C-alpha cells in the first residue's frame, strides 16, 4: 500500500445522501476480503502493517492546505457506514489505520436513567472496530480504541436501511503501554499524554488542532447519538457524560512479548487455523456522571468515579480485512455545547438541522 494512497478522504457526493444501511451489507463488505483467509493457518502471510509517521501527515498537507480540514469535516458530516469512493478502494485513515472488525450485540440490562439505546431492555446489532493509533506490537505505546455503530434491530437480515448511531472509546490518544487488552479502559473521554510516544505525538497534535477547529473538542466524543436512537420525538434526550468499555472477567490473557494486538484479540475468539469462532468476546458497558477531564490539548487526563455497569457488548465474529481498514466508516457524533440539546450543535449540519435528524431517528 502506497503511503500516498489516501483515496477519498474528503467529503464526496456519496456522503451527502445517507439513506441508512443494512447490517448484512456492512457485515458482508468487511468480511469480503480478509488479509488472511483463515487466521493463523499455515502459509498465511503476516497481517500487514506500516507504522504511521508524521511524514504521512505532511504528505496529506502537501495535497492541499485544506486537505486535513476536509478530512476532519468528513469525519463529522459524513454519516456513511461504508465509503467506497470513486475507485471503490475506500480511503486511508491518517490515524488508527489498522484494526479488527467485530460483529455482535449491544444489550442494556440495567436501569440507566438515560434515553434511546441506553434504556434498559435495548438490544442492537453492532459493527465495531478495534484499532491502534500508533504501533500494534506489545511493549510499545498503542492508542487502543473501539469505535462502534449500532443498528436498531436484532434481525441480521432486516430489509430496510436503518440509521445507525456511532460511538468512540480509547485509552490514551497518543498511546499507552498496557500489556494486555484485558486491562485497557476504553472511554469516550480518553487521556492525551504526548510524552508517552514522541514519534506519534506530532500526528496527534496536528490532527487535534484541525479537529478542534472543525468540531470544538478533538478528544471527548459525546454519546447523544446512542441516547437518541429510537427515542420518541417528544422525549427529552438524556445521554451519559462518560462511558467505559472493559473486557469482562474470565477472558484468557494471551501471551507473547512481541505480540500484534490484532492477533491478541483474534486469539480470544478463534483457534489458529480454524475459521469458526469458538469463543465470544464480551465487554461490559459502564457509565458515570461523576468525573472530570483536566489539562490542555497535549496533556489531558480523565478522572472518573462510581462507574455503573448497565449492560454488555458481546462479539461473536471478527475479521481483519482491507475493507475493514479502508471502507468501513464511523461518523463522529458532532459536538454540542449541551450534549442533550440538538440546538446547541457546534458545527452547522450540511444536510439539514441536527434537530430534524434527531427527531427522524
């Protein structure tokens, strides 16, 4: 893969009309072209990886001074779940370019006090992507994150296109040296510690500055899309401030001093050389209002208390694929001054008011 091959990273015509998606078409797209036909089978090539560098960011800038701004605007404005681009090759992510796509079920089992798909009894099919912001090998700083999109149905073969709700969680945007995925706290208001990885820091800083211009806060990703999914029009939104995903107890700790994090995650679900998933991967869903984020853009730290477990995110299949890295797209929920009030959207909607979108969901 050429480092200059960014593809349709800016907002294009297919992004401007979003009728929704079918879970089956998104699932089938990401499973269509795995890097390894059977994970860990004899003769399979290692999973591809090229370390993102600041030179990649400079190459993006070389394409035009507004190129990165357009990429940031696309991440907020484009609701597309699959972005094929004019050449049908997707786009290259500047950050978090390598990941594992997981499919499964989002389920809220406890009273939460929140609306939409945070309400008790909510169940939704989910397509998620676990990814790293920098290195993928154990022992090096890795900004481990999980982005997810909820389909408001439990029928994997539903016929009508559905509007999805997206969320983002990560441990430290620059990267942390947490050895096992089992110990990572995936939160929607992650730490930013530039000193953890000076090689990745220039990329994070440049992207953060551009994103702050586009959508105010480059780090915390609000949760109102999930809180408004399926919500009655006349019901006020109530979204949690903070959410944490954490691997549930009981999962094995996968050993290996130089282990690729993608192999670590796949080993929890599959036996090498066997295409059939043998185990589920379960993350607890926890929320709290009791916390704060302190510091500046380059050094931010979240302090959280009184997490409440309200449900689980259960994955039953996974793949590492070209389309998972290049075509699957996660819309960043736009920043609101008041996360529960659509009228306080920071960035104007290019295709209609946010209030109209919220009522339509």
